[in-house]
C-alpha cells in the first residue's frame, strides 16, 4: 500500500514492452496487478527453470511455494515466455499446463557469456604451475558438492601433497555450512580444497582459464552457464549427464553420471596442469550484444504480429 515512485499503470507509454528476465517480484502477484489494466503492454517473462517443483529435495522448503507463485504470475500475466534451453522450456511449459495455461508462446535463446569473459586474454601467470580444478556455483545441495568432496578425499588419501587442488567459487546458500563442514573438519581436505567468494567476472574468467578442468556435477540445472563458459574458454569440462548440460556441451565435454565417484576421480586424474592458457576467439553469437539484439528482435516481431 505504499507508493514508492511513479505509477507504472499510468505513466508507461502506450504499446510498451514489459520484460522481466530476473524473475524479480514474480512470487508477489500484487506487483504485477497493474498489467491487467494495461492490455496494450506486452508482458514477457523469463522463467529460468522449474527445479523447485521438479526437485523439491534439493531446495529450501519455502522455495517450492515461491516458485509455484512465480509460475502462477506468469500464467496470469505473460503474453510470452523467454527460456534458455529446450529442457527448461519443456519443464516450464509443463508447470504452466498444470495452472491451466497450456498454450503460451515461448522463445528459447541460450544465455551469453559475460562481457568480461570475451575480454579475457590469458590465465593468471602466478598459477602457471599449480594443478587446480574449478567449480563455480552457489553452495547448496542441488550442486552436488558431496560428490566432489568424496573425489578429493580419495585423491588426498592416495596422493598426499601431490593431489591437485579444488577451488570452489560461490556464495553460501541453503545448508552451506553442512556441505562445507568436511573441509573444515578434515586436514587432508582442508589443504587441497579452497572455498572463495566475491570474485569479479574478470577474475573468475582468468581463474577458470588456468584451471586443469572445470567441474559441473549438479543434479539439476535449467541452463548450465559454467559449462558454456568453460567450453568457450577451451577449458576441459567435466559435467553431470543431465538434459541442460547436454544442450550446452560440445564434443570435448565429458558427461558423467552425477553419482559415479570413481568415474569422476578417473576423469580428474586424466587432466594435467594447464600452464599458461590463452583465450580463444569467441563466436559473435556468444556475446551479450548479440543476445540482447536477438531478444529485442523477437519482442518487436511478436508485438507486430499481435498488434
């Protein structure tokens, strides 16, 4: 009931496009009531996935209800949905069908690389001789850190100081303390597994470029951005064999079952120290500019057809 700025219903120009790509406010239906009184405005909503509804065991208990509200808001307000993979498109479409919205138009376009990645030239010289692997995600059960910690426990036990390092980059999420506890409690793990957070995109790109391999063991994803990033940098990538990863994988991506500890251990042992690695040329389609252009072209063509 508090006015925090100008009225969207009154002040947005006729025939404008409302685009929500961050799922911001979708779990609060009141934030989008104004759209009902502005049928001239095209409403486009990106839904990243339906993971909290499909895999409630991997998310905070409140996430399922919040995601259901987001799906309901999209079903009530969206003229069209934007998705990132065919897998996410199907999952979201199935969720919308359960809300009675089975025929909504969707546009699927893969996410781009951050500009900082396309501007990176080489890895970090000071880490040239360090044998390290990288994994990057929020610290939560869905990301399957348990598998990686089992692998590194085995490596540390067998190889001692010669074991490679694992660098975990990501903010703490649901049950993070429990997930990271083995590192704190085990000296062998503590000397070879390192958790950091707060890196800039540029710093992450350089760290990724020098890794022996990128590890992406998630149980479920809507897209798989880290697979795309590592593949684009030419970094060997080992990822869980799930639908979203299969869509962004290339011929060099190693896809493994997310519960096969021995296979992941063998794949890690097969990759040597990276040394100094130069960034390859990037396809124009991977840039943020190309992504925004494609989205804008679609939005305008959709509005032209429906006007």
